[in-house]
C-alpha cells in the first residue's frame, strides 16, 4: 500500500489562465501576457518619467565666474581644492538640488539653502587624484532650478608619479 497522497489529474478544460490566482489587477483574462501569465501584457506606451524636482520649480539663471580650472602639474596622493563662485542672475531663488563629481576623487560641496536673486554663492571642489597618472579631466554636474537644468564644471590636472 502506498502512503503518498493521491495525485490530482487535471481536466483538459482547466488551464492556468482561468485560475483566479493568476489574473491581473483588472481581473480580465485577456490582459494576461502569454509569455508570462503572471504579468500583464506589455504595451508599446512608454512609462511616464518622474519629473526632476527642478523641472517643477520656478526657473532662474546662474552665472559662474569660471566653469573650468586646470590645477597644472600635481603629484599623486595629493589634495587640491578649487572654489567656483557664482551669481544668481535670475528673478527667482536659486535652488541647487545636487552636485556630483564624475568619480570618487572629485567631491563638490554646495550650498543647501536657496540663493536669493542677485546673491552669490560658492561650490568648493576637492580633487584627490590618488594613484591616477597623466592628463586627467573630471566634471562636476550641478542640478538646479535653472534653464538648462544641468550645469557642468570641469577640472583638469597633469598628475605626476609621487616619489
């Protein structure tokens, strides 16, 4: 005698697609994806992109005194800073949402508070080349309520081997 539970045979008229546990949110079997019945059929419509916060804010403009800096010849494992000064040249407060370096060796610090129209501010960029060698160019990408939304600052250096 076999102690295993009896095997249930499925009727040919039963199908996974008609099982109530595999319907989509609409409950309509026709919405099922034939490749993966657990997910809805894909559409050709692109998913709406979430707006960047600065796209929904009042626009202003910013003017940097300079947008690039060359440190010249520097040694590996050294630290160098550059202060980029800017002015809010628009009629709305300038809100810098983010400033990011192109790699971990380039670290910007930016004001977190709004900059009033006509006021000035600074973004301080620290560059630590580590073991990099030769000509290096790095960027700082600033996202703000400006038009265009992105402003890019550039730093460069000729990194020499430390002795």
